[in-house]
């Protein structure tokens, strides 16, 4: 049991980062689905974008305040976090575009998602939330 506790302490930031990311994905999906279902906007892309922004705000707030406990320079932290997230989206899109014809799209999406999540975690931990 003490081994599990020590592993958690060692990887706490990553575990919380992944957990908050999963919750954000649910928030994104639910908000997008509600907006699409009730035809709040006539374009589903706008509904999806609103869901994306809500998920992003959730992950920024939880990672900043709960996970990495950053208590100052919120605008600088936000700009760094947003830049890394946007870069991750661009990398995902590029990798899917490059490899979509050579791999099953669902396997590719999963592999790219894991790769980008790890990359974003490393960059956010070392740049956005550096001590």
C-alpha cells in the first residue's frame, strides 16, 4: 500500500492532469450536444466550439488552481496554457492528416491523443507551471 501511495505522490500532477482532461472532454461533449439538440445556433461547428472553450476553461482553472497551485500571473499562465493547447490541436490535426490513409482512423486518433496529451503535460509542467 505504501508503494501505491508513493507512486501517486510521484505522479500526482500527471494523474490529476489526465483526470481533469477526461472531465473536460465530458463537459465539452455535453455542452456541444445540448447546444446542437436545442438548435441554439444553426451551425454545429459553433456549438462544438463553445463546448471546446468550456472544456478548455475547466482544464485551465483546475490545473492552475488545484493541480499545480499557481497563485499569481494568471494572464501569463493563461497565455502559455492556451498556446500549448492550440499547438497540441494543430499537431493532432497534422498527424491525423498525414497518417489517415495508412492507419485505422480510430486507432490513429487514440495514439495521437495519447501522444499529444503527454506532450502537452510535459510542456505545461515545464513552461506554464514551472516553479
